[in-house]
C-alpha cells in the first residue's frame, strides 16, 4: 500500500483524536471464484480495514470506503467486543461482532501484520481464536495460556487464573505445544469435566474420550442420513425447474429468430418515419419564417399614410404614436441573414429607411418649431420682464411646458429610432429657450439691484469710529452707507477687491466654449445658439431634483420667500435672497423638464410598450425629481449649462454690486446661498442618483420613474450638478468677502485714534452694538455653517473692541475705560448679543472691567467729597480687625474727642452738599446718560454705606457716646432731590 494512501487515512482519524495503528486493503469477492488468491476481485480496490486507538484506551476496527475521491468511514466496531477471530486462508479471515463477517485482503503479508496488531489490541478481552497459527501468536506476543477457552466467560487479564492468582511465564516449549492445540476448547475445562484429579489415570481419560468420540460419530452419521432424504427431494424439484427453463429458452430462441428476420424492415420504417417528421417540421418552420418575414417588412398602408401626412397636433397624436410604434417595431425586426440578399428585402428596407427619415424630419420640425413659437411669445411679452424686475419674481413657463408635453412620446421615439435627429432637437430647443431665460434672469437680478438701491438712506449715527485718520470723538458721528461698520471706506475697498479677484477666478473656472453642447451632441451647427461673451463651461454636475418656479415649486427649494415681494425698501442681502430663491427652483424645474421630456433618466420605458393615451397636464403638475445616470450625465449637464448660459457671471456681478454698496451684506448673501445649497442637496437626495446605471427603475411609466426607496435616497452622493457647482462657487466668493470684511473691522478697531479730550463713548464702542443688531437682523435662521461664521465674526470683533478698551491710557480717575466698558456691556446685555453664547466670555470681561473701574471711580469721588470722615471710618475698621474696641479708643488719633469733632462735623446739610458734589462730578465727567444713571446709583449705595459704616464703628468703639448727626434718610432725601 502506498504511503500517500496511509497519510490520507491517517488524516481521516486525526481530527477525532484517533491514531492509525494498522491498515489492510480489501478486495470484493468474485461470486464465480472460490476462496484464496484466485477468488480476488480484479476491480479497483476501494475498501480498507483500519485499526485505530485513542488515548483513553478505546480501540476500534473501522471499515473505510473510497468513493468519489474521498475516504469515508462506513462502520466501526470496538475491538474488545470481538468474540471470535478465525483465519480461513492466507487472504481471508472472519471476525465475529455479534454476527460473523468475512474479509478478504489483497496482500497476505499485510493481512498477517494487520491480524498481529489486532491480537495485541484484543489482549485485554481475548476473543476465541480459530486457525490462528503460532507465528501470528508469537508476532503479537499473545499469551497462549488464556487462549483456546471461551473468553466470554471470564474477563480476567492474560497471565492470571480464574482465582485471580498470577501464573508463571510460559516457556518456549509450552508456547509451541499450546500453539498446536489452538483449535481445541479450553484444556483446563476439559480436564475438569473428565475428573482428572480424582482418576489420576491417563487410561481412564483415554477410554472416556474414545467413548465420547464414538458417540459423536454416531450422531453425525444419523444426521447425514436424515439430511440426504431432504436433499434428494430438493434436487428433484430443481430438476423439474431446469426442464421448464429449457422449454422457455427454446421458446425465446424462436422469438429471437423471428425478430431478427423482421428487424431490417422495422429499421427501414423507423428511418422513413424520422425523415417524414423532419420534413414536416422544416415545412412548418419555413411557413412560420415566411409569414413573420412578410409581416415584419411591411407597414400597413393606413399607418404609413398617418406617418407621412397626419398633423402632429394633440388631437391626432395618439394615432401618430401608434403608427410610430408599428414603424419602430418594423425597424427592430431581426431578419434571417440568408434572406438579406433578396431584392425584395433590400427594397422593403430602403422603403422603411425613407419612411423613418421623413417622419423623423417632421418630428424635429414640430418639436423645434413649438419651442420656437413659445419662446417668441415669451420674448414678445414685455410685461413678463417688467413684472420680473418690479416684483422680483420669475414668470412661470407653464404654457411652454404644456405646449411641448404632448410631443414627449415622439421625443422618445426620436431618441430610439434616430439619434442624430434627437441631437438636432436638443440643439434647437437650447437655441430657442436659452435667450428667454437669459433675459428673465438678468431682469430679475437688475430688479434686485434696484430694490436694494431703493431702500431708505441709513439714519445718521457714528460711522467709522477710528480708521487710518482721526475721527470725531464722543457723540459726533458721520452718516454713511454702512453706519454699523467700523470703517465703511476701508471695508468697501478691501472687500470689493477680494470680491473682484474671487469673481475672476470663479468665472475662469466656469468659463468654456459654447461649442461644448454641440460637441457633446456630435454636431457643430444646427440649432445651437451663438457663443456668448460670458459663457459657462460644460463640465458641471448632472443630477437633478424636483424643481419649480413661482407657479410650481419644490417643497425642498426655498421659493416662497419672494411671494408678494414688492422689491422696495429692503437691504441688499434680503433682495439677493429673494432673487436667489426664485432662480434655484426655476433652474431645477427646467432641469427636471429636460430630463423628463427627453427621457434622460435611468431605464426609460420603451416606446413600443408606451401607451399613447397620456395626460400631459398631469405630467407637468406632478413633475418628479428625476435622477440622472452616468450614461446621460454629460448630456444633461451641457444642455442645462447652455440653457442658463451666463448665470454664474450674472450672480457674481450682482454680488459684487452688493459688496460695493455694503460689505457687511456678504454674510446675508452667504446665508441665502447656504440655505439654497442645503435645499439643493436635500432635493438631490430625494431623487437618489443611479450608480453606474445599475439602479433599476422598475415600473417606469409615462410620468417617469417611481420615487426611490429611503436606502436609495440615503445613497445620494453622486457628482455635483450644474446648480450645485454655481452655488458652491458663489459660496466660496462670499465666504472670502465676509472674511475680508471682518478683518477690516478688526483692523479699524485696532488702529483707532482718539482726540485729546479723551472723554465720552468712543465711536467703535458705540458702533459694535449696531454691528451685532444689524447682523442678527439681516441673517435670519442661519444654517450651522453660517451660524459658526457669524459667531466667530462677532467674537473676533468684540475681542478686538474689549482689548482696545482695556489698552486705553489711564487718566487719573479712569473715566474713559469706565464709561466705554459700562456702555458696551449695558448695550450688549440688553440687546440680541445677550443671547449669543459665543459672546458670554467677553461680556463677563466687560462686566468685571466695568465693576472694577466704577468702584474705583466712586471711591475717588467720595474721597474728595467726604475725605476726612471716610478716612476716619476706614481707620477705625482697620484697627477693629486686629484690636478690641477698648484698645482702639485709647489711640490718640481715634480718641472720643477726636471722633466727636470729625463725626459731629457732618450734619444733614453737609451730607447734601457732598451728594450734590458727587452727582455734579458724575454728570460732568461722563457723557452717556445710561452710564451716568448706573454710576449715580452705585454712588448712592456707597453714600448710604458711609452712614451705615459710621454708625456701626462709632457704636462699637465709643458705645453710643459719639452720635452721627445725619441719618440714612437724609442721604436718600439728598440723592432724590438731585434726580
């Protein structure tokens, strides 16, 4: 046996923890052969007997079968359960596990090795051995003293007797003798039955054995006689059966001879029958092919007349579409190649081609002329343009869409039947519609500029509180176009420069030849419009969402902001947001119309399966959000960019106007753009772009594909479409402009100069609350990106303002820092800035700064107004902190007489004069009424505290012997008279 087979057999038992100890290959016995080597099967040897052992001592005999290229264990026995082992010949042996089983090995030597291993494993519970020669016994070291008996009667181990006592080891002569008697029954049991120990006579044993042998031979003879009678009866029956079989054989031979004689005739009949069936099938197939061929090559005369002469108008369109379906079916007919050379086939094909070309020409003229008529009507209606400018509303294009919608089916036929004519229709459509949108969009943007310029002039106030040159101080301020900015001139010039540079870069990125559409359509002439002076490229995104104009807008796109807008008296940011909210839905609706009308969405329905009975109005009213597959993305992108040619440049120019007038409007315009970008992305997500054209739009109908599932909507991560690209470019421009504006405001604050007087509220301090109010007012409901930009700008500018206040030079009483910090804190805390979390830290700084300088300023005023009394009381409080009241009274400077002189000198009249002095100094030094009121309230509290402190320390030290001449009511009365 090969080593590879043993390795494979070892691998079978290794996973279950068994080790292969022995293996022999078996051969199936040939039923026609006898035993021995001559009886081996000549077929492939596919069975094996395997001996395996586990660590727990459980040994098994396994039968393994090789079939289908694999080894399978078909049955297993535990070796200790074997009761008999018999050797038949040098190839065959028998095992008994409940019932006998005979095995025939292919190799005698392998069989002997296998049996020797099995005898070693069976020594714990020896089986009965039959015909096992001494050589195998010695090879297996089998204990001969326990062999030959019925081992099933005793489970004692080899080498021990039935009483469990150890026996001496057998000699070589004993092993030889016992090996020759292996076939006998257990000798000890036999001698015990013969009563060997009582007789002690071999003669008596021999005599008894001879008697039993005679008795056994007699029994055998009787058995043979009885079995012979039964055998003769069976043989007689067998002879009769053989005679009947011989008769049957003769009958079968006669039948076979008759069949052999008629076999050629039957074969001839069968051959002719097959030939006849083949001829019948060929004739039926030929008849079917000819019928199909004749039907496919001809268009009925009535339908052909419809295709050539029927008007392409709504009343006749159902008949025209049915005729077109028949024509398309004839075109799609696949003819047999063997029939293509026939003249009638070529003639009919030429006729179909001529009919298709003529009908395609009629369809192209109908589509292009319908678009041209509607476009001319829109251009001729001057009132539309005037309303667009005056009301900031783009006029609807419902009339054009309704006029073209009935021809939508013919556009699908044109796309399937004549791709070149389909390109002509696209070019013609763009050539007629693009000028209409260009004029309307320009009028709308012009209306935005007019509406913003019509706003009432800004009220006078502090404009630039500091700049490169000196500015008025205090309440003096110069009115300007951007009173809420810190420097109108610097911000306007800087932001305009940035806006111009960003606009130039954006225009350069979007610029492209207007031949892009013609190149994408495979043409350079046709109906393509002329190249404009400000073209946009054809390399923009291509996915669409559900759009809408003023008449029918998408719920995702923000078209409702301009409803009822008059366009008068508004800031530029608001006007720009209204205009943008009109442009975005209009562009998206036109994109959806183009994709739906020309069937550029994924997997459109076949024209042949289309029902001619459609409702154009229903399709227009329920225009779905069409996704755009990669196969048509470039075409859709080029068509839309050509229809809205110049839109990026017009938007940039309008934004530049707004930035030139008011640099701070950048954040308001950016807010509008961010909202539209978010709305566009949400709308694209509801459409769900088809990836690589693999998304199936099953159930597509005349009204487009069904709404995609939420999983498809969540996968909306396709390339940006045309409108997204335009908005993202504008977004980048406005972000840069706003960053420059904030930078200019910070610079203006940092470079602010002050007058020599250095009193009152500084201009940049007075402007900042207006700055916050204006931004919060114009930037309504900002999305998160704009909110972050706004918070960052307010934080940056306020930090610069606070640092400027803290860095003011201190002039004696620090009045300038006090007034500006207190004014700014009060204005911000009471305004919208109080609810802005980004400003909380700065407000806390301002509050602490105001409190610190207010306390110092009031203490300074009290020192001047009531210096001796304040110093005397402060000294007593200082001594009381370290000494007892009795010890304090012994101090010469704080004696009772001195106390009466100092404290008694202040009566109600003197206190009223001190209050008047403090109030006069506050009103004279501070300029802002609000700050004056706050500081005066603080001073009143401090004056009342002076009385409270004086009474407390005098009572504690002098025990009521020194009385305070004025009361707290005197202080309050004096302060009340000064208000």
